[in-house]
């Protein structure tokens, strides 16, 4: 398959912009299209864990991110059953990794930052208000069908990268299933000004409770915080918003303290992965490839690792440094990281936050404090998102890694990324 370096990225979310920037820096001719009029401002990701900081560093935006973000070091788990709380301090990673901290800022600000860098490159362009509709592909090119100002347009490229979010039109055009399930609840994400620090909240907090579980995290140093909690699917969005005051009475450490609600939005949450992340010249990344509940912050954290591997794999193609097979590896390994690591971890974290059975809640608490009592386990927990980076490419990956995966797990990821293997047993 001829390499060619003309790339169209569909979706100017953080994943698409990161990929566009990395590829443009590697010399590709990149066009980003997005159906919106500008960067989406809804309250979503705002916590950047060490593995993400490394990728931001790789594309040269970490110093800017450090300027706009608030530094976070402490994570605390609150157990309402016993009233105990305990936590991790990322200062403990000093000397082990240069990324011994967490950054906090809205993902829209990350998108702004990436966009600014992208616009400065002569070989990159962005087209807003342009919706992807479909594509056709041959051996040597892909043609996109777009809609702009009510008119149909066509655009030719060597590669199409779908980063158009969980409802991805690119994934649908590929005819690929989004395997998994949707939770029967919605997550309410609220941004508010409130003095959590006065009540000894850490920069990041998870509060375990079957009814009033919540995630509480700092967004900036000016008193803005994210509080996310569960709501019923049976309520309308208006009813959910109307209930915020009532929910805050139970959730805020002292509801008589003044607060200012800045933004609120609810989201359906999923555990889903595309059955494959590649079809010839078309690749998927970020939420277009996989969607998870946000507890643990593994959604964009996974998308950033997709971006990192895709930048390396595709730019190696342009520079004739890698076989086409490196893109099959991208599709295989990124799917494995999501299906085997990110998604089960997020499901388990969600269970621990919402667990109703007292015996299990006690066991969760005991397990957490046992982890805190062992410095090696604590370190592993803080470095755990680096596992989402996956394994390094090797030419014999089908004979080595895939065979090993088959032995270890019966080929959970079989049939994906151009790999067809039988389930063991
Ligand atoms: C409440 C909440 C909190 C979260 N917190 C975290 C967190 O702390 N850490 C974390 O890692 N993750 C978190 N996530 C997940 C994170 O927000 C997503 O993983 C992230 O937005 C994915 O980025 P993306 O660029 O892949 O897709 P998106 O951000 O969804 O961007 C998709 C883009 O594609 C465009 N688009 C869509 N369709 C088309 C089309 N047909 N044509 C052209 N353009 C199109 C859209 O306009 C949009 O700009 C959270 C999610 C939620 C809901």
C-alpha cells in the first residue's frame, strides 16, 4: 500500500488535534475537519495523569500545559461507610519519573492549546462547520464526502483518521460494530466554585457511597471544582438540572457554605470498543474507537495513548521506516489496551464507588488501606496508567505477542486489527 502523507483527521477534540499536531510536526500534510463552529466547551476531562503528561511532552506542549493548568499531587479516597479516608501523594514519584504530578484544566483548554500550535504550522489546516458524511477508498487513496453550508463536498487523502467521538460517523461508515454496553444511569458533571480545600479535600477525590457517590476534583487554582455524580435515566435533563441544589445538600461537605454553579451537563456512559480500529486507509482513535465511564479518568487518557502510537506508526510509514503492518499493530494493541486494561479498570472503580453491599464495601476499604501500607503497591498504582501505553512494536508481533495473548487470555482480542486467531479451548 503506497504510504502518502496527506491526512484528514475528522474531529477537532483533544485526540484529533493531538494526532494532527504530531503528524504535521512529522511532515504530513494535515487537514482537520469538525462539524462544530469551534472547540466544544462542555464540562468533560480535566485531569491529566502522568502517562498523558509524557505524551504532551513528546509533542512539545507540556510547558504550556503547565502554565495553564493547576498542579495536583494528592488523591484521596473517602469511605462513607466508616468515615475513613486515605490517599496517594504523587510527590512520592519524584526521582522515579519526571511526571510526578497531575495537571488539572478543562479539555477545551487543551484543545485550544493544540489548535494554536497546529495553526502555526504551514502544512496544517482546520475547517470548522464541515461534517463528515461518508467515504470510499481504493488501494491508493480515500475520498471523503463532506457537508458544508448545506453543500456536498469531496476531499481526497491518503489516510482518514476518525476522532469524531463516541457517536463516530467515521466508525459507522466503516460498518464496524461498537461492541459493549451502555450503563443504565447518567453521570452529571457540574463545575462549581466552592471551597473544598477548607474541608481538607485533596486535588482529586473519590467518595464511595451507593447513593451519593461522587468524584470531586480541582479544575484550576481559582476555586473552580468538578463534582460528578450519578442520576437516573428516567429524569429529563431539565429535571436533573433542577435537582442539583437538592443533590448538593447531600454531597457538599457543608451545604450552608456559599457555592456558585458555573456549568452542568449530563452524559450517558458506555463501555464499548469498536470491533476493529482499522479498515485499510481508515483508522479510529479516541472516543470514536472506545468509550468508558469516566471514573478513574481513563477515557481521554486512553485516547492520548492512541494518538501517541498512531503518530509514530503513521509517520514511520511516510518516512518509509515501517511496514504497513505497523498500522495493523496500532489497531491490535490499542484495542487490547482498552479492552483488557482501561475498560475493566473503569468498571471496577465504578463498582467500588457505588457498591451497596456492606461486606464488599468493608473489603474494598481494607484492600485500599493495605495498598497504602505498601510503598511498592502505592508506586505501582500511581504509575498504572503507563500500562495503557501498551507494548513496543516488534516485527514478529503476530507470532510473539498475539500468540502470548492467546495463551494468556484465550484470545479476547482475536479477530481485530487485521488479526484473525481462534479462541483457545
Ligand atoms: C463528565 C466527564 C468527565 C470526564 N473526565 C475525564 C478525565 O478526567 N480524564 C479522561 O481521560 N477522560 C475523561 N472523560 C472522557 C473524555 O472527555 C473523552 O474521552 C474525550 O472527550 C475524548 O476526546 P475525543 O477527541 O476522542 O472526542 P471528542 O472530545 O468527543 O471530540 C469529537 C469531535 O468530533 C466532532 N465531530 C463529531 N461528529 C462529527 C462529524 N460527523 N463530522 C465532523 N466532526 C464531527 C465533534 O464536534 C467534536 O469536536 C470524561 C468524560 C465525561 C463525560
